[in-house]
C-alpha cells in the first residue's frame, strides 16, 4: 500500500532512434536492471519478429496496445507514427494522427511523472530529433533530455546534454 | 558496451537472438538501455 508522502516511481524511457531499427527501453517500477525494463524494437527480419524474452518484444500493434494499457502513455504511438511518416512521407496523415495522439497523451501524462531520454546524433538524425522534441515537450510533466551516445564501454560517456 | 551489458545484467542477447555476429536489433536494445541509465543517473543527481 502506498504510504503517505510516498511518490510513485518515475516512468523512464530511453529511446535509441533510427529510421530502420529503433529501440525503446521502458523502466516503470523505479529499477534500472534488465529485468526491471521492457524493451521494444523494430525490425524487418522475420527471424526477430516475435517475443524474444518476456521483456524483449518486437514493436507491433498488439504489444503497442499492451504497452499503452500498462504505462498509460502514448509514447510508442508517437514513435510508430513517426516511423510511418519517415518511411512513407505521408505528412498530412502523420500530422493528423500526431495531433490526436497528443490530445490523448496529455490526459494520461497528468497521472504520471515521466522522464524521457533520447539519444542524439545531430548529423544523422536532426529532423527526427526535432520532431520528437516538439511532440514530447508539448506534454505536461514530461521531462525530455538528450543523451549524447558514445560507443564505449563506459556508461559515463553517455553525456546528458540538456 | 555489449560485453558490459552482458556482464552486469547477466543476459546474453546474442544467445537470445541466436546470432553469431553483433548487429541490430541487439545493439539498439542495448543502446536504449544505456540511454535510459544515463538519463536515470542524471535525474537522480539533479533530483528530477
């Protein structure tokens, strides 16, 4: 039972965005170990289109809906629309769906303290990054931070930019 | 990063995905984990 003064764990989302193989790490209970997180990835390879582990799942409509139900967040919805937009260049459809999604997400995010972290590579993904920032920063109670990713073994090399 | 992830988290994603070569989506999954961790550490130190 929740004690007086006790705050709910933050929902923390790490997004490794790319056009072809994005991945999302969601930590919902305050822990940061592998077993505390759910991972969602997008792939075009049939071999990987399934549940690899209980908490490692390919992005599809079914588990996106499960994620929405569990987290009460439409973050993955944004992501799916974003990928759809990038791949199909359907700007108008994307815009309409994004607006609807933002409206729904605002209701849910009132209930959660959610912190979203994005990776950043200005040279490769500046347009994608801008789209994310505009969408996510419009949500209440959502702290968006950019993480500069570096390919080393040192966790501290992932720098927080903002 | 893969080695660190495997060592610290006790999960070998190359075995899980049944691959011999490190490639996506494994690298992306691990990247997303460390992005979350880096932000988490910062949010703790800055009391976000």
